């Protein structure tokens, strides 16, 4: 039985139809949460959508704390809610991802 993910919401809270992402969603930063549909920045998984494959979201990168990052993996099934990041969250994420990448080399 394939698991179905709930609809995601955009920056203004408007629902994005269930896993019918358009091309603009790929490469976008989303915040995912297990229980809170508002996906607060604290306590959420931040992740950049790489692609949707067999109704599963695959992430290019993700972080729970903006210090440690995980690369190229599926969104864990425990996440039920998601929303697109704000511009400020987008900035914070990529600054911290760059710092993480510089520290790895």
C-alpha cells in the first residue's frame, strides 16, 4: 500500500493540491512538520524539493536545526504537513547550508 502525503500549503497558506506539484515547486524550500499544519520554523524539517517520484517527495538537502544538513534523500514518512518557506527563511537556510558546505571541505 502506497502512503499518501497530505496537501502542502504555499507561502500564504493556500493549499497546494495533493502531490500535484508544478515545475515551480522543484528547487523550492519547504518546511515540514509531523503534527503542526503551520510548520513553525522551530521544530520543522527544512528541505529543498528535488523531485516527486512515485508520490514521494525527494529532497536535495534538509536540516532540522540549520547546523547539520542531510543531502539527497526522500522526505521521511513521519512528516504530514508542509509549507513553502518565506523569503527570510530561504535566506537563513542557504546561508547556513553554505557555511555547512564550507566546513565539509
